[in-house]
C-alpha cells in the first residue's frame, strides 16, 4: 500500500472502524465495506499491537500517527479511531 493512498478520507473528526489481527505473518491494511482490516506482526501485549495498528492506519491515510486517537477497543480486536 502506498503512503496516503486513502488521503481523501483523512478529514478531521472522522472516525474509522478497525478489525485488527495481531501476530499476523504478513502485515496488511485493507478497507472493506467501511471497515478497515489491519493485520500487524506485533503481539497483543502492552499495547504493541494497538500502536502498530494506529501506525498502519496513519500510513494509509497519509497523516501523522499522533493525530489518531483511540476512541474504543484498547484490549479488543474491534477498535475505533478518530482523526484529530
């Protein structure tokens, strides 16, 4: 995936629903039917997978990862991020 491929969706205040897959063999980031499916290599320990998911989503949107705020799902595979 190219950096900023989904830059048109990067509107301040927009929320993104994410289905995360930690410890994946291959990292990927795909938008399917309004839900982001993001697979990361990081383990789901001490927030490492959540941080990796946020970084992958920020990369896809072409924004700084600090602009994404986790709204819901810190310890869940189903997450919701907001772009500030």
